[in-house]
């Protein structure tokens, strides 16, 4: 094996555990690997930067803008309100949830579909008295299944198709070509989720239930009129650096002072809300001038326009993961106070300031109204949902945003324009018509995904140009015994396993040149292998970390890691069996 091939192979092998086992973002890992290969001379600058000019990458970017327009105009909220309704049975509720989600995911990225659905399903499940954990995991899985129906369904489909067109321009696929396999795969998966999958989930407690009684995690005191604390600042009163408590808000004269600063002056009759445990109330009772609040209702149960109660799911990319809440200065950075933390469906007990944050933790936050829009697209949080005083989205332009998206689909389907040109035109139209502001469009671009895709192209090019792809292809052919069907099975299994550990885009793009080299050596059509890569990269049901929507519902649903293996294991086998049976029928070897 040439020396360059050894280097390329070693770097690519090192990339996967780094992405799977460290908190370094996949985009940074892949870009670092790309810089290393470029520095060592394994690839030239043209190959290293080729991914940044790929049509699939740009199509994904323009679709993010289209999705942002539908989100900002309330287009998805309208559908949620229309389709959920009040079903009479749990089975009817699952039908109303899963089938529309799968259909939506065929044309929109899965994440912006699941994000608004999750809080809606939590409140809907309470009204219907159906445990939320029996709906949220199926919600994520249904969105993944729906993404296999069209090339627009996932960024991976578009990227793999972009690679195919670059290599074999005459093999370009239509928008709905993969529906020949995608619809049966989605149908089999949905039937399983509707009738079997939900039964395999043990009883779990969701995050909203863990937060439903504010008196379990807050203490309320009042400033005694005429007492020594009147007109003192929070700092002077000794309320700034309590051991196991911190001051969250002050209720004063029917209004609220949220995210209280150290210079805020206390007034007679102020109602102070502290986050902490009831055992820590002794510390407050020893402060002269504070008396227990005699009001019946908790302050957090009231609606104030000056504050919002928000649930936020911590991302694995959050800068505070592994840090204590107090040490990380969470409140200073975000302008939000942590009231409680839910992990695995249970509220984390003990000293709140000493809790070390973990990915998928659900935080109950008290924040000012701008917090939601400011951090909705933050990489630190997978999901932000408002619990009180939720503003209704403006729907006047929702029909226009949906019309533009359907127009894009029509132009691409009937071959009037390429998918990239149609998506580009659609992105321009939503900006011109005001369905999406320039700022919202920028926030809607998932730069981590885009950089991950672009860098993956460089690593794939390194495997090919160094000769490593050809050598690996030879090994694959030897293992498959020259049998094209066994090679198809091996391709599917390899990509499906990698996508559970690292990002699906990286798994697909890096494996692609090896698979193409194998098909060429075998002298068979590359198409069945291309389609297998698309479906295998989407078959992420075994772990919460394999796909972002799985991680989004992990905390709110109160799931355990093993729940995904229990429900997703059989679903993975059903999807694989259906796809591998049908792919050779429509795309022969």
C-alpha cells in the first residue's frame, strides 16, 4: 500500500472514534483531519476544497432557508394544530401523530419538524392522558422514516446524490425515484411503530411531570415591612452568594423582576423566589428581615409578560457540559436562571449549583422574553420550548411559504430545473416575499452540518486519490466473495453501524468512494449501492446519539439508553430487510 494511502486510511480511522467519543464537534474533527491531510500533501487544495462547491451542499443550504421560512411563518404549527385534534383512542392518537410527521419529513429536514412537535406532543399527551414517552420516540423514528421517501427528505440523500452526479452525470435521479423503496420502508416502519414499538417501552416519567410542582424545587420568602433588608441591594442583603440557593426573581406590586442582578434594591413586601431544596430553607430563615411567604399560589404558576418559563434540552455541543451550573456562570452568559434539572425522567435532587450538566439534560429556566428567539438556533441547546404565555405565531404568510416549497418540489420533480436551482429560486422568493428575514435565514443555516459535509468530501477524495479506496474495495470484494448481493449487504451494514456512532453525512460521504470503487471492480451498476448508502445512513434507531431528533426527545421523554435498543433494534432489522429486498428489484446489478 502506498505511503499516502496509509496516511489517508490512518487519519480516516482516527476520525470516527474522535467524533464518537469526544465532545469535539464533528465539523471541527473533520476539518482538522482535512488540514492534516493537506499539510502532509496527501491531497491538494483542489480536492480539499471540492466539497465546498458541491451542488448537494448548496442544495442543503438553500433548503435550510426554505425550512426557516415555514418555521417563522408558523407553517408547521398550523399543521400540528390541524392534525392532532382530539382522537378518541391511543391508537388514533398515534395515527394522527406519526403519519403526518412522516409525510412532512419527506420534504423538510427532520429536525425542524420534530422541534415544534415535541412541546406540542407533551401538552397534547397530558390532555389525552397518554404517557408522552409512548409518543416522543415514535415521533423521532417517524421523521427518520419519512426522510427516506424523497431526495429532499434528508441532507444525506442530497449529498450522496451530489456525489453520484459528479461521478456519473448520466445516472442523476429524480426527486421521487427513491420513493420506490422509501414508501414501502416507511410503511413497514410506521406499522411497526403503530402496533408494536410503543408496547416495548417501559413506563417512564417525562420531564414536564418532573417540573409540575414548583414547590418541590423553589422556596418563596417575603421582605418584612420595616425590616432591616428594606432598600438594601441583593448583594448587601447577603442573598447573592447563598450556599445551596440562589435568588431567581422578585414579585413586586403585581409585576416581576426576572433574572435578578446584585444591585437590585429590595422593597417592603417583595416576594422573593429562590431555586433550591426545601432543606436549604433553614439558611433563609436565619436572615433577619425575611419571612416565609403566606401567599397560596406559587409565583411560578402565574403569567407575567416580563418573564418566561422555558424548557431547554442541553446539546452535546453545549459549552457547559461537564461543568457545575454555578461554576459555569450559566446565568451570566444566557440571562436565564436554572430552576431545576431533569435527567432520565427524574428531577436531579440536591444542591442545584453543584449539578454538572450532561447532554440531553432538560433544564427548567426562568428567562426574559427575548431569550427564546436569541437562543432558539444556539448549538448549546437541541430544543427550546416555552411553558407559559406562549405567543401564537403569525400565520398570514404560512400559505405562501408552503406554496413556494411546493413550487420548488414541482420544478425539481418535472425536470424544469435542477434541484439546486429550484432550491435557490425558492430561497430567494421567501426572502423577497418576507416569509423569512435575512437574519432568520442566517440563523436557519446549520453551519455545523454544512461544514461537516464539505470536510467529509475532502476525506473521501483523500481515500480515492491516495489509492486507499481501491485497496479497501479489493478487501471488501474478497470478503464478499465477488458476490454483488453480499457486497450490497456489507455496504448497508457498515454505513448503518457508522451512522449510529458519528454523523450520518460523514459516514455516507467517507464510505462512498470505497463502495463505488468496489462496484466498478466488480463490473456492476453502482446504483443499488448508492441507494443502499442513502437508506443505511438514515437507519439510525439504535442509539440517542446517532441522530439529532433522537437526542432531542431523549430528555423530554425521560428515556434510558437501552430504550432505543429495545424499540429501535427490531425496527432496524425490518427497515434493512425491506430495503435490501427491494433495492435490487428496482436498481439491478
